[in-house]
C-alpha cells in the first residue's frame, strides 16, 4: 500500500523531536567523559599499582552502566561511550603514565642553544660595567702607592743618617771587633728606619779595658754630629760631669735636665737624639735609677725616640775568661759562641742594676797582637810620624799579653798605644 504524502511529514517531525535531545545527551556525555579522564590522569600517583587503576576503571564502568535503567536507547549510547572510553583510558599502567609524563616534560624544556642566522656574525653579549669593581681597583692603587711611599720614606730616613758610611768608618778605625761593629750598625738600621717607636734604643758596650769601646763611642758621636746638629748628641763622662765630690742628687737633676731638653728639641725637628754615657760602672745607684726611668716604654712619644749608648768595663772579667778558654776553637767566630757569651754577661749586668734588662748587650772581646800593631800604625799616622814596621813591632812587644797556644791577646788592649806613641 502506498503511504500518503501527508503521513511522511508527521513521521519525520516525530524522529526529529526524538533525535535532538539524544544529540544533546551525547555531547554532554562526551564532555563529562573528557573531564573525568583528565581528572583521572591528574589524581593518578606514580606509586599506585595496576590493581588500583583497574579497580577505578571498573567503578567507572558500573557508573556508566546505570544509565541502562532509564531507556534502551540510553543503554546503546552508554555502550558505545564505554567502548570509546576504553580506547582512550584503559591503557593507563604506571610505566605508561611515567613515560608519557617524561615525554611531556622533555617537550616543555627550552633549548639553550642560540641559533644565529647564517648571514650574521656571532658576538658575545656586552659585559655590564660594575662600579664596585672600579672602586676596588682604585682602593688597590691607593694602598699600593701608600706602601711605596712608606718604603721610600724608610730609605730616605736611612740615607739621612748615612749608616753605610758609618759602618765603613767603624770597620776602618776599630780593630778586632768585627762582630761588635756589625751588631751595632744592625741595631741602628732597624731603629732609625722609622720615627715611630714603642721604646728607646739602649745599646750596652761591655768588655775589658782598651778593646775599643770608648773609641766606638767617639766615632758615633762624630758621625751623628756631622749628619745632625751638635745639639742632638750628648757625650756624658761620669768622671767629668759627676766627679766624686758632687752630690748624687745634683748629678741626677743635671742629667735629667740635659736629657729632657735635648729630647724635646729633637721631637720638634723630627730627629733622634744620641746619648753616649761613658764609664757607667762609676755611676751611683741614684743615676742608674734615673737612667732606668728613661728606658721604660710607658713614656710620652718624644722620650721613646732616643738612642742611649752605655759604655762600661762591667763583664770584662767574664769576657776575658771566656775568650782564653775558647781561643783554640772557632767558637768565638760562630753565632753559638756569641749567644753563649751573652748568656754569661747578661746575668752579671742585671745583678748590678735592672736597667740592663732593657739594653741590647754588645760584648767586646780581647785584641790579638796583630790588632795592637794596627793600633800603633793608625796612631802614628794621626801624629804625622813615619810608620816603621820594625819600630812598631818593638813597641808592641813592650806590652803585656795573655798567651794561649799560638795566640797572644793584649791584657790592656790598645789603651797604652797613645802613651807609647807620644814618647816618640
């Protein structure tokens, strides 16, 4: 039978009215499924096992299967949706999930390589100029120039006192005391290298009579008067400035005034005064106490910039004994021998007065016969006499000597040389 044309439009209208809601339901289910899948991927930890994943998927299947209770048409769509969800989500093992996540991280990493066009030149990026580096470089330059200026000032200070010339003069005029001369010059160089000190320089020249101690004091006074003014050198002889008839308190006041006045004038002109005190063994305890107070470090700055030369025969007997006992050995010319001799002399001097604790002790040893002959030659040249070698040896033989082995040491040094030459 032929279907009337009027019936066909009504049937198509019924199908259209049914399919539109179904299409909307299908679209909603697809969106819900996509959200569910993404949430499953986010909530799935790495530590979860495959059984846990399978359990979650079964629960999802059951929830999707409940839609079959409503209508057979919905069950059809649920079945097709279930199959489609199986295609996208069922293959979700832990290994597959970690591999996918690793690939996603690798794809997110940016390449650090800089790709330059073929036609352009490659240049390094310009470095930013740092102000801190400039300031640091400027500070280093300033410190360098300050150190250089300080070194130049030290050299200028030593050149002002001409200590090299002093050393040559002492080696030329002082016989048989090479170690003592070198020790004195070394102490002066260390002290005069700067004008800032924490204590005065005290040098004690000790030894038997006639070995050159007073002559060294005379050479030092002459040299420092030539490089400085006469006002900054004081030669104090106890027998002359403080004779036996004068009260010790008067000598103390006089010596204190002389030292204070000279130190004050030297501080104004930035110079170092020199005090040469001879015959110290004849000083009274009052004078020794006064000198000891000037040697202390806790004083004002002007009293710290001063040089004191103490000349005495104290310790001469100990030096004579040590030299005669070690004449056959080379101990006298070694550093060990000098230290041993110093350890013998220092307790003797400190026993006389504690001021020698602050002093640098320079021992003067006995002079050999050859040194006495040189003393005769030098004195005859000063007097304008012709130095006859045989005549000088005859004069030297008239003196007394200590004989030990093949060496002869003068018992009075060169003390009698001047008197012998004056008789010529």
